[in-house]
């Protein structure tokens, strides 16, 4: 196995969109702008959630965790993509590819579980309002967030290790724009049915199970919202839940279309498009979805800007 893979120690060639060279400059501009927006939006959410006392709640604790995830998610792939889009060489070192594979999968797995925990938080807040401070106390929130990160990285350790150990017989050309499990499995020169079965089982556990839990949770939330008498309170609950459901839809359905099927059945371009959605589009849009649809976050941002302006004009 080591002999079969030793030529790959020199690195991999990421084809990306090199077969459509006319797309590279527009895509470079789009990805750069998206990355800058993702940095700005997610860092803003993290800072506001931490510094504004009115956002000191379990909901915004988990939102700031999601922003940290998305910040790392984009940073693990986009800078290398930008280098390859502008440079003549479309390469990535062996160590860089393995690190990217592990980190990207770990963060994606963590986000799958975190979105389910955020749905449970909304369920506790809306359906059990009197017990909410007890159910979602600070210690429990920290334990849940920690368990989420550990589970995501543990899953990545298993899948990434099995993928790296698969013989590639010297093949180095990856038909993708970053190192991802399905793309690397297509380089294998041996039967990959075991790897594909393992990938499908873990993907079902991390994608389908949390998604069904989220959908089931929102059935109970919808019933509870319909019983709220105050139109203002009902609208506030709807807005909060709609933001979360939009994030869930963008992330889960694109990731499911990529991972819950054998990698050998992926079409050449569809995998790249789906990866763009859950790897770049979703992390870029998430902070703006929560900001634009949430009065508390918008008010906190206004207070932070007003405070900064006041300090500078003193």
C-alpha cells in the first residue's frame, strides 16, 4: 500500500475548473468576494454575540459556534482555491491535502450535529419556555457544544484515515477544486465498496438522522407557535425558526446529494457545484441570514457601531 501511494507524497493536482479556463478569472473574483463577506459576517456575529450582554443566551452561544465553524470551513479551502485559480500550477502538497481533507470533513460533520442542537434549543425555548433556563443552562450548553466538536472530529478521523489508506497506484490528478473524500476515493485503483458503504453509513448517521430530528422538532414548534396568542411573539418565533430552517435547507440538502450515494456514481460537474454550495455559499450566507432576519442581532450591531462611533468622536 505504501509503495502504491508513495508517488502521491509529492502532492496532488487539483483540476478544479481548468478545463474551462475562461471561468477562472470570474470565479476568482466571486470566490474572493464571497470569502471576504464570509470573514466579515462570521467575525461580526462572533464578536457581537460575545460582547453584547443582551445576546448572552443559549441561542446566540450556538449561533457564534456556527459562525466559528463557517469561518474555519471557508478558510480550510478557499485560500488554496484562489491560489490555484490565479496561478499556473493547480497543485497542493500531500500534507496540505490530507490536512484539508481532515479539517473540512471534521467541520462539516460538526455542523451537521450543531444544527440539530440549535433546533432542540428552539424547541426548548418555544415549547418549554418556563423550564428553558433549566434545560439550556450554561454548563449544559458548553457540554453540548464540546460534544458536537468532538463527534465531528472523531468522524473525520475515521473517514479521512480510511480514505488516505486506500491505494491510488500513483494517481495524483483530483477532478475537484479541493481535497474531499468522494473525489479522493475516485483515484483508488482497488475495489472501494467497503469505503463507499462506510461513507454512506456515517453520512446517513450525520446527515439524515439529524435532519429527521430537526424536521420532527419543528413539527412540535409549529404547533406551539400556532397556540401563541400574541401576534408579535408569534412573528418573532417564526422569524427565528425561519432563519434556522433556511440554513438547514441550504446545508443539508446539498450535502446529502453529495455524500448519501456511492462516490462512483457522482457526475463530474454536479459534485463540484454541490461542494460550492455547502463549502462556500452556505457559510457566506449564514451570518447574513441570521442578521437580516433577527431584530436582536441588528440592534446589537447598531449598538456596537454607535459605541465605536462615540469612542472615535470623543
